C-alpha cells in the first residue's frame, strides 16, 4: 500500500537514490531538476508545494518498492495506494512504466496546484454521517467529504472561509479535533473539477495497459477493469478517496491479509491499525 501527499519529509529516500542511479537519473530528466536534492535537502523549501510534493512521493514510493522486491519481498496479490499513491500501485501492476507514471503525476500535480482558495481539514472523533448532517443543516454544502480514511477520521475539503466555519461548528458539536492539513487546495472534492478536466484530456491520449495484478481504485473501492482506468484516474481528482472501504473489502476477503507500506512512511499503517480496531470493536 502506497501513501500519497502528506507522507513527504525532508530526508526521505535516503540511500535509494544512490542504489537506483539509473532510475533517479530518469526522474531528473522527466522533471528537469534533481529529485535527490529535493527529497534529501529541499534547499528552496519546495517539498511542501503540491507541484513538487507529488512527484517526490511517487519517486520515493517507486524506489522503495523496487528495493523491497530486490531484497526479497514477494510479489503482492493486490496493490493499493492512497490518492497519489494509486499511481504507484498502478506502476507496480504494470499499467505504465516508471517514467510514464512520473509524467502523469507531474501533470496531475501541476493541474491540482492551480486550484486555489481552498484547503482540507481532518476531523477526528466524529461519525461521517453526523458530519454530513451538521454541514447540510448549517448551509455548508461547499465543504465536502474528501477522504473516507477511518470511522473516526474524515477529511473535508472546501473554501478556506467555509472550512473555518465548519471547523468551529464540528468542534462545538463534539468532534475530538479538527486539524488543517498542509495542502494547497480542496483535493478530492467538486472544487477540483477544473483540474480533473485538464488532466483528463492528457489521460485520454495516454496508452494504459491492463494491470497484471488487481489494483483497488480510490474512486470505487473495487478492482480496476481494462475499460475504465482513464475515467477512474480523472474522477479520482474531484471525488472522495474511499480508503476505509478499500481496506475493509480486503479484510472482508481475508482477515489475515498482510499489508506492506514503504519503510519511510507509517501514515497508512496507522490508518490500517485504526480500521482493524474498529472492526474488532463491532
């Protein structure tokens, strides 16, 4: 399982860039800058900017996976990724190569970075149905559910002023915490439709192979089929990420499923732990 934006940190990638020099050089050629310098030192403070964050996380995810396989990790039965991480899942499944995936990610990041005046909040300790009800009753329909992460963690996206109003409302109504996320826009909401339309035109011209192993789509929490990858990746930008549903579908199929996350991140492992605890408490 591959993390997305939010997993980045200065120093990520470590020795991977030296270990996979040819692939690192390929990334530099695609991006036009040194990916190792960005990830290891970030001298210009760009790692937190969407246009740079997403390519950086994609590259480190890909190199981490290559290292794990080279070190003996068996081929997975299923690949999943959260938001941006879905591109790593699809690269691992052979839908596109490393460089082509990076070109797509860079174009996606540029399109998403152009949607401004918005942000995202993590709401902790409140049921999603209650959140939706409170937002609707208060006329805050512009604030939308963006990520279904876990039963007690829902990510919202929307205009900043509306998010501020919603945060105060939800905290007053019993949410344990509402935290602003360090992102540049209201990702995975209808506010991102201009980015989805722009990126969709590129996807429509991009050859995509059938995945060699099942990849669960963020958009549907179901495996990709041969006919729909471009549509699913386009819609992923302006529709919610169904992460909790994805994990639960895998656990429903086999409660003993073993999940692996790249070593530099624990974001998805923590969510997995929360989802399993919720299931055990039912």
